[in-house]
């Protein structure tokens, strides 16, 4: 324990000293703690890696960290314009990635006179000169984790099980292979999972080849970056915490053989243009392609640790914008990226990342911080909320506060940073209980609730099923019996044409085709104009469609969106709202996951999860169990997992279950808000 604690102290002290030596500030009362450094201490509050106040309290207003802009690792100094077969512009993300990979490789260079000469420095000043980045950034590189909580590290089976039905899960698996019935398959489906995992990795290779290799090839040809000889010369050097040598042998072998990509895999014409534009050889191009393992690691590093901030131009309004000084991120910020996340309205939030007038990255204590407290800030860019005045002193107040304290949704947090704020589960659980069990209006606000997405084709399918059912005739009959026709209301014969027989020249089809293929259902605004318009187009008669949206001439249809006022028409409103509730029901059925789909090697985790579900439903059932069916039960189980720390205590699987289920619950909350809005409008129609 002493050795591990000592290693953490050395790592922290080296990083803090490096920042101070280069004009920055790190408060002397801060220190880095990890669970490993307190093994055996059952009362330890250090259950995760983070920065804590250790040697004395910190007073409100004291500077915690001030990082000069030159210490940030970013893409501001990388070329924006480059040439492959045509002039290109590198995105800020690509420039930051190239800078990180370059530094990782330079970190592995031998510190000899030849290397120093290549950087234009002498061996005496390599430790303090930014141009000699292989030594200059060593304290920061040593502080980076060896692995990252990222969706890139989720297996296909974990995504399919824990993010089933969600938009994020669909995106993560959008390039999965379709395995037909003739494929070999084990009893637990592992062969299929392997094929999906392999295809996901291959597609990552393709993106690397298409987007990254041309830019790195340009840098290699124009500036001598990324020579593989550098790696061979220092093989086995483990001074850098994230290098090829730190990648597990099995994973590295898989990436270098199973998914081996060389310059020969790049089409001849494209390869020749890349060589001509950057003046590199086939061998040098192969060297660039061999960077894939660090590209993958770099993607996770930037995704989970980088920040977007004001540019130098934003800070100095009189400064002329240039490709370099208008850079707004990503920034990798040494020491600052050791701080963990806490929502801005949480009592755990103590500081906010800002830029000072000189461009420095500044963090100031926004309240008094006691010894033993963790220093946390919000990874959200925020909306200007004064955290110093809004933070509470009582942690219990956090649980009662339903106001969003972070504008990032759980899906955005998981996709970007690899984690989800577990306290959301308790808020969702209270929301569902308030809305459904107590029949009261929940105070939950939805700006940070993950929206759901319903495909346009699924909405149209629900509309057609309603049109072909007995429902329209039942509504017509009721209108006639209730005397609504005498009051001026109308009904009509509803179109029931099949999708493949629609007239593509009609105004109806043109407008439907122009609308988004995916309709966003947000918690705050579930009944959108796009959704209403799609449904109305499926039910309105031809003459009404022509009048509202225009004729089918060469000029096309009018750009018209229908709002909820059209739902005041009794017949149309009934059909549209009924179709919406049907579409919601179908979408809600896509979130179901089952324990039998999880690898049997996780039996202990599954047993823990099963006990929570059985406790919730008062059962002692043994065998496969499901989630994603009962949102109230799911929310209660995840809230218990988080509050009792069971998710973290039982390893990655339960943690991933909690993360995925929270994303699923947020989407389902948005869908249920839409269903409630539709049902309320149906009641209003009958009452009016």
C-alpha cells in the first residue's frame, strides 16, 4: 500500500512541480488519491481516482489551478490546411489527435543529442522547452490513465444488452454485421458477438484510413512526424503510461494482425495521390498506418478528457482571428483533467473551469473546501449559473432538487466522457413514482433528459395500422350519434394506401419525403410539429393536403409545419393522437433486455442484479430475468445499485448496466411524456 501511495504522490508532485516551473499554479493543499493507495482501509473515502483537499482547508476565492495556455496539449499549433488528392482542412479534433499521437511517440524517443538537434534544442534545455515535447510533456503523460471508460471498450453484446432500444446503442452498433442463419454460432451466441465486434473494429479502421492517415501522412512528409524507427529503437520503454507497450499483448496482436491495414490496403490511386502530396514512401505510409493502436487510444483520451473553451480571439476582442488563435478545443489540460465531474447545482461542485484574461485555464474555489473533500467541477460548458451561490451545504438537498444541474444528457455524458451521473436514477425513480403511482405532476425538468427518437417509417406504419383498423369508423359513428356533424364537424374516408404504392409525384409524398427520417421526442417538448405533420399527412384527404402543402408541380410542395392547433379538429385529432400512442407503445417495446443474453462468466454480477429485481417485486424467482419492461422497477433497481455503491463494487458489468439503463430510462421518460400529452389532448377533445 505504501508503494502504491508513494507512486501516486510522486506522480502528482511531479505534475504539480512541472506546472509551477512553467508559470502555472497548483494549490499546495491538493493531492491525488486512488482506491489502490488505500487498500485495506475500510473507512477510506477514496473510492475512486481524484483530486482531494488533504493538508489543510481551502478558502473561497483561492486559486486552485492556473494552467498557462502553452502547457495545454491541443491542435492549435497543427496545420489547418493540408493536401491529399485535393486541398483539405483538418478539423480541430483531428489536429488535437495528431498532436497527442505525436507527443506519445516523441515520449518514446531516446533523449540523445540527435533527437535534440531534430527539435532545434540542446540536451541541457529539453526538460523546460516546449519544442522538445517528448521530455516536456512527460509529467502529464505519466498522469494519464492506462485504460479509459469509453463506449469503444464496450463489447457488442454489452451494447446490445444494456443500451438496447436507445439511440446511443443504435449509433454504436450501426455498422454491425448481419449474421444469417447459415453462420456458425455457439449456444451463447459468442460467434455472432465476435463477428459484430470484429466488424465494429474494422469500421474504426476504415475511418482511420479515410480521415486520419492522409493528415498524418502529410505531417510525416512535411515535418518528419511519426517515424516507426523511433518505436523500434526504444521498444520496451515503459516510462510513458500510454504507449504501444502498455496495450495488452492479446489486444495488440488482434489489432496488428486480425485488423492489419497496410498501404497495400489503400486503393492504388488514393495511395499514389497521398504519396505524391506528402512526398512519402510506401514504407513511411505503412508506418503511419501502424499508428492505429495509438489512434484508438487517442480517440478515447480526447473523448473522455478534453475540454472545449473560449478561443484567444474570444478572450481578447481586439485580436484579429487567425486559424491558430480562434481554436476553441479540444484541449487536453494537465492536472485539470484529473478532477472528476459533479453537476453544477450539486453540493460536491466546488469550482468552474474558465479562461483568464491572459488565456490561462483557471479554477478558483467557489466556496470553502474542507480537508478530505474532493475537488469536482462540471464537465458541462454550462449556461452561466453561479455555482458559488447555487450550491447547497446539505447533500440531502441534492436528492430533492429536480432542477437540471447539467445541460448534458446522460447519453451525451456516456458517449463523450464514458460515464453517467448516477444520481439521475434517484430523480427518475421519484419522477415515475410521482407521475404514475401518486398521479401527481412531477417537477422533473427535461433540458438534460435524453430525448427518444422514433423513425418516420415507424410513425407512418402506426398511422396506416390505425387507418386500416375499425377505429376511424368507430369515431365517425360516435360523431354522428353525438350530433357533432350538426355542429359543423366533419369526417372523411381515411387514405389507406400501402407505402410501396404511394404516388411519388403527389404533394403528400413530397412533404413526407422532405421531413426528417428520425423524429426527436424531447421531454420538454414531446409533441413536436414534425411529429404532428407526419401523422396528419397520413390521415388528411387529398384535397386538404393540396390546399395546405401545395400542388405537385415542378416547384415542389410548400414548407409547412402543422402545430397542435390542428388537433382541435375532432376527427383528425382523434386519429393522430391514437396513432401517436400506438407508436409510443411500439417504441417502448424495443428497450427490453434479458440476463440470458449476458456472458455466463458474469454470474456473480447477474446474481447481485437478480437479487435487486427480486427484492423489488417481492419474489425469489431463479432464472433469466428482464429489464427495460417496467420503467418504475428499473429506476428503483438502478437507484439502489448507485446508492449502495453495488454497481462500482461488483465491477464493470453492473456499472455498464447502470449507465445503459439510466440512458434507457431517460428516453422512456421522454416517450411517456409524449404519451401523456397525447392522452391529455384526447381527454380535452372529448370534454370539449
